[in-house]
C-alpha cells in the first residue's frame, strides 16, 4: 500500500473517530440527547428549571439530583421528594412541579442544593438535560443613612427586557416594572405615604425617593424575576434606609432656612424687650428712692406746725 493510500486511510479513520466523539458528546453513550445548562442562584432565592416541552406530548418526565429521583410527572400522577422516594426528605417540601410543562421549581435554596440536576424526558425520542446549579451566599443588605433631600436605591444589575422588577416597602408593593410598562403606588396606602415622591429608572430599575422624610425609614426590597427559555431565577435585594436630620414637615431647604431666620429674629426681639423692661424698672426705682430721701429732711417745714409766740 502506497504512502498516499495510507495517509488517506489514516485521515478517514481519524474523521470517523472525531465524528464518534461528537456524537457521544451530543447524544451521550446511550444514544440519548444530552444538554447542559449552568444556573447561578443566590441563597434563599427560588429557581425554576424549564423542560421546554409540554407534558401531554411526553410519556413521563423525571428529575434526579445526585442520582436520586426527586420528582416525576406521568399523566395525572405527580410526585416530589418524599413521595418519589419514601423516607427521603432532602428538600423538605421545597419542590414544585408544573403539571403543564414538568418544569421544576426549588424554593428557599441553600448551599447544599448546589449540584447537577438531571432531567429525563421519556417519549418517542428520549432526551436528557443537565442543569448545573450553583447556590451562592447572599450579600448583606445595603445600608443608607441619608441627610439629603432624595435617595436612590440602585438595583445593581443590568435590566433585561423580560425582567420583572417589583419594589416593596415593609412588605407593601410600591412600584413595578414589567418590560416597558411601569406602575407606582397603585393602592391608597402607598399614595398617602409617598404622595408622588417616587420615580423609577427604566434603564436600571433603580428607585428614587424625593423630598425624603423620617417616616421613609425602613426596609425596602427589590424582587427580580429573570427568565429565559431554559430557566428562570427569582432574586431579592434588600435595602435598609435610615433617614436622619430631615424635618417631618417636609419643608424644602430654603423654607427651613427661612423658619430658622425668623426664629432667631424672634429670640432677638424678646431679648431686647427684656433688657428694656429691666432698664425701665431700674430708672423708676431710682426716682422713688429720691422722693423718699426728700421726705426724710430736705423738704420745707409746714407753717401750721410752727409754735405760737
């Protein structure tokens, strides 16, 4: 066999091996299509792993974590965690399965939930999908101590068109951004408290509070739901706001300055009046004292009191 023939045979063999490797990577050694997705999530938040299918077109959908089946949906039968494996309470009622799509939601995530979640779809063409979930620690709440007339609570993320951002104040919804639409203070309690003092930055999702008051102090939360075709993550960012040195009247800086000047002038006028009264009282006392001295010996005798000769 010539060198050219051997070279062609070697190239053909290498191409076949390369094709086989690609096939195994795409479909797995068992011939099942496999897809991998990386999913980052913050501790305590919720994450939903999407199947991208409908259950009515599948025979069964199964979810596994570390080789243990944690959820399954087949027809009208749905099981999660302990129902799928008696005696196993790995997630303690923190799993939910969508009966229409079979998507899996993990609520109140912890660092022990990090790992690989395998989705098996049993149908005419079986497929698998692996979600590599990494649960990260939540940063501490941002603390704001303000002495200015406004405060901006920065979302600290890049807003995407499909994101839904909801702002809360002490567990009450005060603002929301959905796509290009926004809502601010839809209930009477919110309107009464903030009185058109809230604004939203549609590019970043930041919340601006103007003409701040001490009653604006409290806990603010931003809930962000980010979704795509493969997974969705619900995250919450907390802000602790403490408003100090701001009059409860809500007056502007110029108005407050005017009140202070008026108060100083009033104090000065009162002080001047006190000084004047004291001086007047001293003058009147001196006149009375002089009159008394005249009565003691300096006055002329009364003619009627002279003795008769």
